[in-house]
C-alpha cells in the first residue's frame, strides 16, 4: 500500500478549487454576497453617531450625508431623529436580508458540492482494487465519503469566503479608526501579536488533534459496521455484551480526544477574548483621557468604542474561523488521500476493444500473491481451447477461486501472463473484458432489491419473460413463484431473507441471463441438495454449450461433463488431463 502523501493546505485547496471549476461562478456569488456584509457592518454605528452628534449635539452633518440630506431637513432635530430611526431599520433589514440570502445560497451550493465530491469519491473507491478494500476495510472509505466530504463545505463555502470578507471588514475598520484617530488605532491593534501567536499554535495543535479524532471515529464506525454485518455470528456465539464493550472502549477513547480538542479550542478562545478585552480597556482608558482633555468629543469616543467592537468582532471571528477550518482541512487531506490511491488494475492507454470472443484461455507462468510475500499461485501454465469446459479441483485454500479472480482481472498476476484468444488480458479494456464473463461466486451475494432486480443485475433492460426463462433454467422459478410476491419479493440486505440454496440459484439465474461467452462457476451447487444439484447441472450443461466454462467443484461427480480437469495443490498445477471420466471414476 502506498504511503499517504502529505500536501500543504494551500495545495489541497488549490486542487479542490480546480476540481470545482463548474462551481466557480456560484462560489463568486457567495463571495460577493458575503462581501456585502462589510459596508453594512460599517453603516451599523452611523445612526448612533448621528443621534448623539447631530440630534442631541449640534455638529454639522458628516460630509457624505450633507450631500444627500437637504439643509432644511438637517436643521430640523425632529426630522433628523426620524432619519436616524429609519436608518436603523433600513440597515437592520438589509443586513438581515444579506445574511439570510447568504445562508440559503451557501447551504444549497454546499450540499451540491458535497454530493458531487461524494459521487466522485464513491466511484473512485469502487474502481480501487479488491486488495485495497480487503486491507483497509469498508468503514474507512465510508467515513471518508460520508463525513470527511462534509468538511469540504467548512473550507470552501464557509471558511474561505468568510475569511476574505472578515479580513476586508477588518481592514475597513482599521481604515475608519485611523481616520478618526490614528493613535487609538495603534493602541487597538497593539494586541494583534497575541492573536497571531495563538492562531499559529492553535492551528498546529488542533490539526494534530483532528487527525487523531477522525482516525478513531472512523474505526468506531468500522466496529459498528462489523458488528451489524456479522450480527448472526455475534448472536449465535452470544457475544453482544463483549461487542458492546469493545465499541464502548473505542468510542470513549475518541470521545476523550474530542473533549480534549474542545478544551484546547476553548482555551485558545479564552486567550483571544481576554486580549480583545485588554485592547478595549486600553482604548477606553486613552479615549476618556482625551475627552477629559477635550481632544475628543463624547460622540467621537462612543463612535470609536462602537467601531472598536466592529473591529474586534471580525478579528475574533477570523481567529475562530481559522480554528474551525482545521477540521475541514483535515477532512480535505483525507479525501485527497483516498483520491490519490492508484488503481492496481490499470487499463493501458490505447487498450484494445474486446470484439468477438472465442474463449481460448492460456496461463503462462502465472504467479500471484495477495500480500506481495507469499505466493498463492505459483508458475501456473495451461492452455484451454475455446469452448472447453474446464473443471478445477483441489483442496480448500489451494487457490482455485484466486485463479478465476485473475481471469477477470480482479487482481493482476504478480508475474506471468494470462491470454484470452492470444491477447494479454492487460491489453484489453477492463470493463469490456469483465463483460465477457458470467460468474457464480462461491458465496453468492445479492443486493438489496427484488428477486427480479437481482436476476437482471447485469442486464437491467431484461423483460420479465427473459428473467423467468433464466430463473427456470437455474431451477429457481418454482420457489420464486411460491413466494406471495413472486419476482417482486424483496431479498433483504445482501439477500439475507433467502436461504443459501435460494440465493445460489438466483445467482445462477443472474449468470444465465447475462449470456456471456465465458462462464465461471465457483461451486455453483454447494448449497443445494443432491436432487436440485442434478437439475441445476442439467441446466448448466445446456448453458455451457459453445461457451468456455471454468467450473470449480469439490464433488468430482459434478465435473463429469468437463473436457479438461486441472488439479491445483498449494497454488501449483499438479495434474492436468483430458480424460476426465477415467480420472473421476478411477
Ligand atoms: N483477499 C485475500 N487476501 C489475502 N489472502 C487471500 C485472499 N483470498 C484468499 N486468500 C488466501 O489465498 C489462498 C487461496 O485462496 P482461494 O480462495 O483461492 O482458495 P480456494 O482454492 O478457492 O479454496 P476453497 O476451496 O476453500 O474455496 C488461501 O490460502 C487464502 O487464505
Ligand atoms: Mg474458493
């Protein structure tokens, strides 16, 4: 497994934005809408200043207002008070509309982006090799797709735009305060080194914490996933209590880590709030002294204090935002780590289109290992003419199923080559290659849905008559018709509402309906009684006509109709014969 690569936040963000090209205009919309918050915030304290300086006091109107308001009105205190009232309501209304609009727009675009990334990530996860899923487990991918993707929103929908607007608001406030009194501005900003330092340390600490928490939480999910999907075993062995304790132990660990993270966050917030309080006190102290020395009017002091609140509030939010996006950036890193996992089974550029398949299969010195260390198949060489029926026998664990997996390129050989009609499998388009196979797996897996859906899985356009024909051939029609809802009977998750033999026959019907040139049957009758086996084998024999078939069976008698028999032992081909009957009855 490749080591997870490290990228900086900016690299990840850049990559994300490149993937989100089609949302750029909408993201700009969000940004502009957020930007409106700045002038609205700047207008906020204006009515109060007018009330104090122009209604109660008798200072002249500020320049930008005197151009809009005629002198006759400005002279009337009543009118000015009315204007103040109207301004308050208008500014509140506008800022409410702005924040509501931004909220709705962000939620909508956020949900769309999340869905888009989820779709791509799920597709990518499906394309990854079985080796990846066998080692990593499904829950890790589920957590990344379901939860980590959510955190993308925190970065590009909430984090970045508000980061920019907050910075702009902050800059605007600094500008305004400098205009009023640059000494006050300097005092107000004297606390910024503390804020910068806390941001720096909090980012480092929180990032590490979030990484751990996410890892733990994803392993919690895998415990739940495992318990519930193996619920039958858990019940039969009466291990509910133990499983619960295992879950509790893991969850408590991640809970503790989360709380620790919250504590660090709160500590950093406390430091920030206290430094801001310090800044406010310093300005107030200085302002009062100036008012006493008559260098500042009371109105100006009130205005400065009110602007100060507006200066510090974006600053506080900025720092908070910086902490909040750490969760998002951690998630982003995990998402890209999954995106970066390379497919093991790779389609070559200019891969060949699979045309008419005859079904001649040749293994040439094929070896394979799941873990890169121990060979499961060793130097396997054989050649089966097209249309032949190949029986594979061998002790359990000898590598029979693995051999068929290599045929469909679920894995690639570690060394050696497999040819289909004299073409290396690796030269063919992967999906088209797999289309050539109809398979009945050793453990038939059904998907949630009806029996009909399951039979038609590889061929969703099949008519109900075609489905019934396939079911009849697999000796399944009878039992399906016996169900009150017939073909519409729901099979439950992974087909758990059916018996093993029923599942197997539905899987057979599915393979029959696929009508592919190469058939792989991995112990297709292991879960049915002898009588049913005979009927199924009869149908299978018909199906095998003119197709290359690989059939694995433990009962030799099942392989009577084969043309070639391969015996595998410990991953090696130890015996091969075309005189199957003699071998079976010897
Ligand atoms: N996904 C996997 N990852 C790692 N090792 C595996 C995997 N699948 C199978 N193996 C190992 O490879 C060997 C061959 O397994 P395989 O399933 O091919 O045996 P088989 O001949 O089909 O056995 P059976 O008759 O029991 O079905 C076994 O030793 C098994 O432990
Ligand atoms: Mg097997």
